C-alpha cells in the first residue's frame, strides 16, 4: 500500500446527507465550518487537513468513527507508541482523548459534544499518519531552497485503507504502513529504544577532566572509562571492553583498541588516547544523543522514499559518498565537504556529464576571499599554480597589467593538469550553487576524521571508480579507457547515457551493523533548529 495518509490529498466534493439530526448533523456542520476557515490557510507539508477530514466523514455518511467499543483505546495506545518514532504523543492530544472513553462519549446526550470528541480523535489520527508519512516539520520551513519532493500521496487508495483500519480496529497497522518502509527507519527506532532504556537506568558515567588517558597509564578515571564504554557496547551487540588483569584503573592494550573503535565511530582521529576531544564525545549526555536520533528519524521521514533504483548519495555530515545500484550500496568512498562558513547545500539533482582533465574557472567568492589575498602577497602565485588572467571577453591578460587591488572584469582560470584544484575529473549536475563532485590533488585530507575543508564543492576519494560506474559502458569507458583519456592531458567532456539521480543529504547518525549508533559531528549546527521545530506544538494539536 502506498501510504495510508494519502486520504489527506482527497479534495472534498459535494457534501453527503448527514444521518437524521443528531451527531451526524453536528459533524457535518463542524466540518463545513472548518472548510471555510481552512480555505484561506496555506497547506501544511502539501496537505489541507480539513479536506482530509471532510473526505473521511463523507465516506462514512457522517457517522461517528470512534464510538465503537475499543476503538478510541486502540487509537490512544497507538498514539502513545509514536514516542518510539521520536514524535511527541502530546501533539495529538492523547491525554484529552484518553480522558474521554468511547462508552462515555457514546452515551452522552449532547450531540455536539459527541461530534467534537469524534472529530478530535479523527484529527489526531490523520495528523499522526501525515507526520509518519511525510514528517512533522516541513523541510522548506527550515531551508527555502529545499527541492526534494515529498513522498507521493495516492488519495483514493489511502482513504480506503484509513477507513478500513478504523472499522477493523487496526490503528497500529495503519501507522506501521505509514512509516518509511526502508530498513534504516526500523534500525533508528530500535536505536532510540535502546538509548531510552540506558537513560532510564541513569545514563552513562562522565569522565572528569585531567591529563590525557592513554595506554600504559594508571588513573582512577580509567575505571570510569571502562564503565562508559561498557554502556556504549550494551547499545549494540558488541562485547563489553575486556577487564585488564592489572586492575580496573590500568589503561591496557584492549582498552586502547576499544577507544580507537569509539573514536572511529564518532569521526574522531583514532589514536587510542582520551584527550579533550574524545572525552567531550564520551561525555555527551544520553538525552542529547536521544535528541540527535529523534532529529534524524524526522530526516528519514523526509528522505528515505528517495532511496530507490540507481542513484548517488552524498552524506554531508558523515563525509561519505555511496553509489546505489538497484537501491543497494555498490560503491562507497570518503569525501571532503564545505567548511562551516561555506556549507555544502542539501538538494537533489541528476548527474549528466563528466569532464576529464578539467580547467577551473575560479568562482567569484573564492577569487575575492581566497585567491586575491594570496596574489597580493605573492605576485608569483599565479604562475606557480598555472592560473591565467582573462578579461571580460575571455582574452588572456598578462598578470603584470592587472590592478590586483581592484581587478575589475578579470577572472582566473587554472590550466588542466595534476596541479588543478579539480584534479583529473569533475562530475557535473545542474544546480544553482556552482557545486559539483571532483577529484583533488590534496588526497592527504581524506585521512582526517572530520573533513569540512572545501569551499562548498565535494572532493571525492577514488573518483575514477565512481566515473566508471556512472558511465556504465564496459566497452567504451572501462577503467583502461578512462585512464587513457586522462593520459592525453586534453580536456574532454563525456555525457552519461542516462542521468543518474544525486541526493546531497545531511545525517548526523549512522547505524552500525551490530545495532550501535555512530554520532557524527553536527558540523553545520543544523540539528538544533530542526529539534526546536520538531518539539514545537503543531497548530493542529488536540487539547492540552
């Protein structure tokens, strides 16, 4: 089924006749009033809730939906379990719903009160389905440049499924079908469950400040470090750190290996010693990690529907790139992304061509902020780095004839070659940010744990392996042919036989094979803004 909440996209048609006076008439009146109010309001995440409510009750001939025994209880239970998705059950008025048992509502004399109670329950039901299906937060409210399409809605199919789930008492099944069906979503939910269990037991111990802890030292804090890593191991299937024969407070080789594992998973330089950076990562409170998981569950609701077929995913915060073949990871590598003040943007595009032995025309921002200060300090910088100065007509200008304090109308172009900032190949895709994937002569940067060094573009380790997969032509463009094209030194553009979708996304967690979670640095400080929006009470919240 392609989404129970699709019913929210069903436009209300002619109003059906409500069954004789009573509750049905009150429901019809309330819904008509809601339609009038909602007509002037913009859709939320592409959906008008009032239309979904009207369509739902029209199909029921305005009969109440939640007065049958057990239905409201099933809804309340399912809403409470949304905490496992990182959502807040209070957003759906769950406490108010729980205080109005179905039997009491059905037996009430006031038809208006019964109608309002039924509407509150249905509104909570549809809102929860929408949040599971597309996310609670509209990503465009955080980034107006967001261009990833929301998950498709199939109105008629979703309407029938949502109605059937109510009539059959299968509310939890409806919620399960609305969630992203990708395995990653289930892994994130399980990781959240485990973290909350750790939090319920008091969390993990903090490591006090002091000298760097490393192999061979004896320090009372080493015993705390062992306990901290044991809690971390308990969040997955990894064994707890071995206890050294020399005592709990002795930092032995086995403990150093565990520290290196932790450092690799937290995108730190893996030296096996606990200095300030590693201690800070160990001491992040468990509640902060729970918040990080909740934020990434919301991102999963935005994006996991995109993972299908052949495509390239750039994991900005994780400094990684993956080529998916038939939705399965077929190739991975490391990347360097933009510095925090020159962020690599999040967007969707399609890779259309590659260029071997590219030249590089310096973008205006890099020219102004990076290159010109170097030229002013060292007039020989341009020649040493194979840059040519060009006028507005594209004609080369001798550097000594340019006023470098105010080089109006001048652009710089770097010759192709091993010195070129783009390396041997650039991978292009349409976008308004002048961002692309490319090789680099500075391969030493890929060894760093945190790799936000570029001016916004994405430098790719082993890019020719990716190019071979993108061109997907073993006869004409196998690796030998690619190497031969580069060896000529000539600039050459090759178009892909078919465009390959590309998604640049920002994830700050990664689920490991044993179920533990690696927490990535929030290099662009985007988690806090999304967490604030996720915690805000929605306009459609039901009750206190």
